[in-house]
């Protein structure tokens, strides 16, 4: 099976696991997926994560986080820049997701970072996804 958009696959796996109320989800690893997962952990959208080495590309195991009513902390994920239509922004045009209640993840020349970090260092880039 050919996968043309691995980030959309990542987002779909996390979204489906959250809707099905799974405790964890396994995703084939890449450096970009590891960085996105690190940002999710940094902003407390997930409980924890592991990088599992399986002598191939590896696996990112994400432990989802739920509130006391068993609702997933991640309410929504949306892919913004797609292979058919890339979405780039300048540092002054970085979007605010749900009035700063969510985050945008950007791929910048300085690495993958959240919208808040990109504003601090005043760097733009490709908007990968929104999370709220």
C-alpha cells in the first residue's frame, strides 16, 4: 500500500483512537511524527508516548489522555497543508487556533514547532495541522 500523506494517516489514527476511547495507539514512526508527538506531549494533549525500535522504521506508541468524564483531551485534529496544496505562512500570519485554545503545528527552517514557539522566534513555515 502506497501512503502519499503520512501526516494525514497519523492524524486519522489518533482521531479514530480518541473516538473509540482507546488508551493507546501505535503509529509507524518517522522523525516528523516523533516531533509532532513531542509537541502534543509538551502541550499536555497526550498522557505519554514511547518510541519503540522494531529493527524497521520503529513505532510511536501514544497514550491518550482523558478527563474525568472519559472525554478525550484532544477534541479535534485537522490537516491543513496537504500534498496537493501546501499552506505556508509568514511569521506575522501564523494562525491562532480557537482563539489560542488550540495549537497549530508548523514545519519551519528551525524544525517542527508549535505556533506559539514560532511566534516567539519570529519564524514562519508550513502549517501541518491544527489541534484543539
